[in-house]
C-alpha cells in the first residue's frame, strides 16, 4: 500500500489520479472487510465524485492540498457529509446522513483527503475492544481472533491491514494509543487543543488519527492542527511544519523515566519486557538521559470512570435509552453501567474530581525535572475480539486498572502522548511503547518516534 505522502505527492504532481487511488482503496476494503469488519459502511459514489473533482483541479494547475487524493476512514463518532453516524450503537441505527462535517473532517477534506467510509468503534467509546450489538466484532489483522483495541478499533484495523493509509480516531483515555499498540501503528494523542473539536469544549477527549509511519502522522498533524474560533480550547498554530521538524529537532539530553506499572497497574510481564527493551533502544539511539526513579501517581482509573459513566448514564436517560433499553446496550457498556450502579453508595464524585486534580499536580511536579515519561502502552497483549475487558491480567485482579491503565494520565493532564511499535509477543501479536511529553510538545514525541522508526523500522507482511 502506498503511504499517504506517496499518494498526495503523486496526485498533486499529476503522476497519480485520485480516481484510481480511490478505486484501489475500495477494492482493498471489499477484499479485506469481510474478515476484519473495520468499515461499517462505505460511500463509493461520494468518494469517486470528490476524486474526480480533485483530478479536475490538478488538470487546471491547482494544488488540492497536502492530503490530495488520500483515502480516509472516518471513525463512527465524527460528522461526515453523506454518512449516518451511530457511535457504534444499535439505538442510533436510524440516524440520517450528515449534512455537515466535523471541524476535524472538514479540515482534512479541504486538504484533499477523501472519506471512503465510516470505521467501527466500540459503543459510545466505552470499551477497550470494538465489539457491539449493532455491528459485531472488529478484528486484528495480525491475528483475527484478537481485538484491534478500542474505541478506535475500526480505524486501526483499516490502516494496519492496508485498506486506507489514514483513519481518524478520538482519545479520551487511550482510544487511539491502545489500538495503535495492538496493531503496530503510530498512535498520537495530540496535546489538548491541538486539533479543534466540534463541540468547542472537552475535559479529556481529543481528535487524532492512526497511520503506519511517523512522517504520515506528521503531515496529518500539519493539516489537522491549528486554531479554530469555534473551539475556545484550540491552540495557536505552531511556527514550523511537523513533517520537517521530525528530521531535525534536537532531542539529545532530554531526561526520560521508564515506569513499568505506575505503582498501581497490573501488567503482563512480557508486555513490560518488550516496552522496556524498546525504551532502552530509543534512549540509546536518541541520546536521551535516563533518570533512575519511580513514578507512582494516584490511580484515577476508577475516578475517571465514575465521572465518565455518571455523565453517560444521564445522557442515556435524557435520550430515552435508559431505563427500558438497557438490554440492547453492548455487553461492556452494560457491565460498566452496572458497576457504577452497584457502587453508587460508595462513589463520591467530589472525591473523584479531587483525585483528578491531584494527578494534575503530580504530573506537573514530574515534569519539573524530567522531560519524558515512558511506559507500556497497554497492560496486556491483544485479547479475544468478542470478549469484554479482562478482569484478570497475568492471573491477577486488574479491575482497578484495566487494559489501558497508562492512557488516561495524559488525557486528564492534557499532555501529548504517543504509542509506537515495541515488538511482538511470543504469540506474534504487537504491543506498544507509550511516550508522554510535557504539554504542547507534540514535536518532541514525533521526533523521537521518527528516530526510533529509522533505527528499528517495521513492516506489514501482507503488503
């Protein structure tokens, strides 16, 4: 599969036709989707119409943009013209097609990207796998018996398998980074506000994308990032191009800490070993300075979950999903809501918010004398595609830390964080190394990922 850079540069120069690129992507989707269930719907006519418009612009001597002709998968949570958006839920199955794009999709489309379809997600983003009543299980191309992760699992499966080179994701607690780790991709959770959001405000969730390479993520961020007056949290534009700075930024001497479990997470020993080895290699080739210290912040997994689920339950009640529709929710959604209901008497939301604020202060203190926080991207390797979040990891109770125990830290504290390929387990499935930088330093993460990629390149054997 051509990279998004090869496609865009080829289309812009006239060496490739956008229509041919889209036709090829549609064939790839038709060939692979029955096995993986990455796309829940496609729009061939819409995609080919936009492709023909781009080819006509090139013929007139115009430049369609940095993503010209790039086939794009859009996660089933973002408005995309011509497609119904259902958030993985049976309850939204009859939604009408969108008449507007989200701010994120709008920006990608203006740069020439062509949405070819909608990718599967876990119901309302509430699962670490992508397995719903509405659409079934989405599967991992490295081993279809396992999950590609969640909630952006369809996007990860689509990109890793070679259906499309770019697919959008969202991340409120690891939902880009866990799928990236499980499918051997680059998964950047940008700094909070780097990419404008549709609703103009969010406590933790950000937009992002899944790609196979660092340069592709960098070009994507050059397009997607930047201020938007419709989102008061959006950050100012950076004075450089990420695609260029990943080759030149000096990161030598930055101080890194590797934390295998943050002092609270249950993690498979093999996953720790692979992440530790990847961190050591990166520290060596990038010329970093490793600090021999522990990082044991407060565990906000339960508190973050309580806040999210309280809000979700209120939304469900207002929308009429609850109480009568409980049985039609996905298994993981039901299980999570039941846990909150069973614990309602012991949950104090004020205390949960206090723990959130405590983590913010602990992260701020960490970055006073360190520059990078490294850890495994997930607590375990990919698990069965049609199961709920495992309560036992490595034979131990993981109910208080889950599959993504490290992801939420960066969301709560608004730091950029990235998952890069760390290697493969004895069973041949991928896991990732997560790196978190101080606020706003997406450039450092992309530069480090590029250094690692050049030294230890990865491939996809089915290409």
